[in-house]
C-alpha cells in the first residue's frame, strides 16, 4: 500500500500513516521501535528479536519520519536508532482498527449435521504425493476441526503414516498408540460395545492432546458408526440460547481426573468452555466420564451451573448437530480434540470392530499448513 503522508502526533509518541486509499493508521513509537527491521534489532537469519525491554526506553518517541524510495525512514529518540519500514508490512501488521467480539477463532467455521453431505476428506496416496492435496486436507482440519482420510494401507500401525504427514505422535500412558476394540475386562468404557456420548478425549491431561487420529482396520460389526460434533458450534448455540449459562461454564474451572490404572493419577483444572482474553473460543472440554466432583463452583452458582451443563449436554446430543459416518478398513479420521467431540454408536458383538488411535500436536499441523501456504 502506498503512503501519501506521515504525521508525528502527541509529541512523537504516535506516527500516523495516511494511505493513498484514504485509510489512516496510527502506530505508537514504542511499538515501532520494538519492531524495527534493522539487523541490530532483528536477526536477519532467523528473524528473532535481538533486543529486550531494557533496550527500549519508556520515553521513546519518533524524532523524525520521512518517505523515501525504500520505504518509511524513522529515527527514534533517545538513542538515535534509525530504521526503514516497508509500508506493506506496516499495513499488514496494523492494530489501529475496530474490534469485533468474534466467538470463533480465526480460520474456524462452525458446522452442524448439514456437513454430512460433504464430509471433509482426503485420499492418502494423493496427500503423500501432491502438496496442494495435503494443503487442502490440512486446511479442512483447521476450518472444521476434523477430516476423514481414505486409501490407507490396511495394516496395523498405519495411523503413524497419517501423523507423518504433518507432525509427531504424542505418547501417553496409553502408549504410542492405543487399540479400540472389545475387551473382556475393559479399563476404559471406550473398549466396550456400548455407545458413548460425544466427548473430547483426555481432558484430565494438561495440556490436553490437541489432535486425535483414529484409524479403522476392521469393521464388520453391526452399527459402530463414528460421529463428530462441533463443540464450537454447540458453544455458539449455548451462548445464543442461554448467555448466562455460557458465561458460567466459561467462568468456572472443572477438575477432570483419571486414575484407571496403577501408577497413574492424572488431573487438570480447566473450564468446559475456555475463552481467550479477546473473547474467542480456545478449547472445549466435555467428557462426563472424567469430571471429578464439582467443588470449584460457588454454592450459590451450583444449580445454575448444572442447568448450563445440562443445556450444553442436550445441545451436544441433538442429532441436528452431529455428522455421522462409518469407517471402512483403510479409512481414518483426524479430529482437533480442543474443538470437535467424537463418539461412536453402539455396536453388536457379531463381527469385529478394530480401530487404532493415537494423539499428536495441533501446533505442528498448523505449522505444516502455514509453511505450505507461505511457499505457494
Ligand atoms: Fe474418545
């Protein structure tokens, strides 16, 4: 963006840029100095900042500013540091703008049962050989919080090949991966033939696993379809229908725990609906199996808290919110466990159902996607 005029305001503590488009943006002198593009402030190799707050006097002002063929030349006082700023970079990093209280984080799009008609999916051989296909599949996960995968080799451990597409396995006390099949003496309800309410996994871990992969190796049992529910869409609906209840679930932490095997006592203390300070959704934790007795909610709020918890549970159970699909051998799905709840319908003992699951980290997945986008 071309800049037509510069104005030093408020004794030098603010610099205003007037763009040709008619838009104007203000920047504080401290902010500009902190983000100087000169090689003494930013390492030209890795881009990391080389100064700390002690190099940034609180009384920093813009002493002079002018337009040149290279960009915007700014000299600061005290210290006399000078740097040349790219107007496009400043325009892209401007913070002098109106804010709207968005509940959904950037890139997220909420969904309901209508998405059943076009379940986001990718074909594994294509994801391995074609970068645009991998980019599209990863962006499905960023946008919707889940995606299916077809065309996997039907062999034990194939889920690691999925994780290799974007990151690394997060190992837990359940192992590098876990088996999901009927067991005679289950230590966890996920290993029986019962249907399960939609839930997020392992809220008793802190940090919670951010990505879950579930890969199907056998599925000849009756039923046992997989179901996913957008926790962000449920939170949006709760806020619309019961704003006070939404606020209660966001305001109070819940203790989640798991002590289902010897030598393991996992605990976390986090809200069911976690919001960023800016107000957007960060994480949904919903798993009735692992909520410890509620002691963190004040006595006077407990009835309303239970009412809000029940309302959220009803929304999650509403078939209008769920996307259901049956995995065939060689198919898998990946969920953002900070957002999308998963479940399976009940299944009968006739035939076999065998899935393998593992956890991975979302930051690696988003990093891979951003790197592909930056290169294309
Ligand atoms: Fe689960």
